[in-house]
C-alpha cells in the first residue's frame, strides 16, 4: 500500500486553515533573485559609522540603464509572479497585529513610520518575530549602525502593477538576504533595540515611492511615505 495517501487529509487540513500554521522562515535559503538585482556595493560600508546613522543617501538599487524603478522591478518580478503581493498583513502579531500597539505614530514629531511595541511593554518583545507584510523581494538587509541598526527593505509588486516598499528597522536578527524573494507572513527577522539604544520595538515604514534613500526616519515632508497601520488595514487580503 502506498502510505503517502495517509498524508492527504493532513495536507488538506493545513491548506484550509489560517496561514498561522505555516512557518515561512527559511533563513538559509539562497537568494533567488541574485544576479537580477544590481546592488550598490561598497558605498554604504565605506561611510564612517557616525554618518551611517544619519541616513543613507543612495537608493538601495542602482537604476542605471533602466527608465524607472518600475521598469527595473518589472524585470525582477518577471517569471516570479508567485511573489506578487496579493494583500498585506501586519509585521508583528501575525496576521492582524494582535498583542501590539503603535507607540509612536506616523508623522508624530515628523516620524516617517509606525513604532510597534508589544502590549506587555518594556523589552518583553525583544526577539519576537517580524514578518514580511506581503510577498516581495528583499533589496536591503544590513546592519548600518547609527540610529538604525539592522534594516530590512522589501519591494512589493501589487496586482494593479504599482509598487510598495516596506522597511523594518532596529532588528535584533535579520533572517533574509539581499535578493531573496519572500512570502507574506514569512519570518524575516526579530524585534530588537538597535544595539541597546532603545527599548525593543519595530520601526516600520511603508513607502509608495520605492527605492528612495533610507533617510533619517524623521522628516516634516512625508512625500512618498504612507501611514503603515492605515495602509495595511486598507489592503488586507480578501480571503
Ligand atoms: Zn520609529
């Protein structure tokens, strides 16, 4: 008898239930888009440490030879349609942010993101998982020190062909690499303190203009940025 048949009820039960059952973390997976992305190498690492925290002045991807960021990322996603974003979930408390609150909101004192903290306060969320809010491709995964610490940036291609970028900062651990495709809900890192500078929290940005320089995290001009919590709430998956 072919005992594989015994697995079928189990597989069905997983596929019809919440994606909370699925652990999407593949930290050792090879970057699949490597070779398609042209990363700016050297410039970031050559900056003195004290300047790195003040902001990165170059976009993560070198668009030389491409008409626009859209043209460029169209080429990256071509043949990788399964990684297009079909909806957005929260980066913590998967999938709906349960157990977390926003400690510092978008545009509060010029803040360009939402700071997610566990309801339990303090450093209780240190090491908690951070999930990609949607499927996409990692265009930046580095420890840049300064006020940023470990930063992950992911580009999402939406079903209406527009692009959205998500950014995750102060991470304790980064589990994804530059050039790697990720799925919605995949564990990409853990919540950290940027080397003890803050109480553990996730600084999360969502940008509708992709591939801008990292910046400083604060500005009076939010052009290209949107309020993460509002954006996610209005783009939840329809199933
Ligand atoms: Zn922040």
